[in-house]
């Protein structure tokens, strides 16, 4: 992860070094050499994904001679990506973002004993139908619609038994696919309340500035710029639904027609196509991507 960027651009190496220093951990070495089983632990994966995104952002700024605010109109991020977006927009420091995500991952993992929670992708049902499935499956246990990713792509989260029931009910209701996800905890559901409390305590002690670009928040699918409101929404986000489909449609309402996914992977770019074909998306995560994108500016 991030190796190509680090080898090609000193400013990217500086990001990885700063994250290592903030965490007092050689996360960059883990990202380069593994083992993968350790990197994919959520307390490592969350700051690692943020570091790759911020490295790419800093390279874009350095190579273009422009700030992020001069290149874009707003920022957004999916789940942990919201921290990346805020760090990119200078709302809080890179070091604080790394430490917060380390804690966020550790707290989410600790909130629910392994095996007691689960998440499932429900494909082919719209949000209202997926919510009905979750309600029917709960039977006194937690079962929430955690991610509204795109039309016909909903993720449910909650108690393992409830999620197992939800998978069967979803199939009965005509879902194209309903399957368990390989995750270590049931994120973005009510079972994450202990993690939300841990994040509230941590965020209370972090300096948060108004971002250089407005953030489209996961839990409201609306702009937020006030530091105290950002802090509150980041706490709510731990248990709250990631309203990504609505976030993208809100961006379109603000006359946005092109979205740039900066960091590892192309998942969000794919979701943008599913949400609205009028929007264009481009993923920027390698030196070649960066060169092509800068030429397009």
C-alpha cells in the first residue's frame, strides 16, 4: 500500500513518516512488507488507508502548485474516509487523524466480542425494503441498515444471529444476493456504542478547525463546516448509517459533475456510476493516475 507513491514522491514519504511518528509504530513498513493479516486488523487498516489518501492529496498539491481548496469545491469520505477528507482539508492534523483512526479501529474491535456481530451485503433491494428486512430479522437483537452505498446495494450490521436471519429474509424478498461480509466487527450499528463513547472522549481533546472545503457528512448527507458540529457528527458516525448514496446525490445538487477518489482503490468511483450516470468519477492512487489527472486540470 502506497509504495509506488513513496518511491516516486518525497512529499508522500513525508506523510508516511509523519504517521509512523504519530503512532509510534512502523505502519509504513507494515504497509510495504506485511504481513497482510496484521495490516488488515482494523486498528492498522484505518490509519493506513488514511495515510495513502493523504499522501496522494499532498502529491497532487505539490505537483500542481495548488491547494486542495483551489482544485475542488467540497470533500467527502466513506466511513473512515471522512477522517481522511477532514485531514486533507486541514480540519485536523495528519497526526491527530492517525491517532484518532487507530483508536477508532481498536475501540470498534473491542466493542463487540469476536463472533457475536456480523455484517451482510444485500444486493438488489432498495433501502426501504432492506430496512424492512432488518426490522423483521431483529427479533429483539440489533440489526441496522449500516451503509446505503448505492441503489440496490445496502449493508446490514448487527448481532450475528439477526444478520443470519436477515440474509434468509432478504432472499425470500427477492434480493439478488445476500451474503456475509468478511469483517471483524459489526460497524455502524447500535452495538458500536462503546466505541462511540471512546471517540467522544478522544475528539473532545482534539483541535478541530473549520475545513478549507465544506465536508458532506456521512450521517446527514449535508454540508458541515463548524468544528463543534464536525466533532459531534464524527461521534454519531460510529453507530450511524453511512448515507453514501444520498451524499453523492447531494453533491450533484450542488452542481458537482466530477468526483475524484483519492487514495487506495476504486470502490467509490464504481459506486458513483451506480448512483448517477450523469456524474463522472476518476480514481487517483498511483503516480500514473496523478500525472493523468494533473494533465486534465
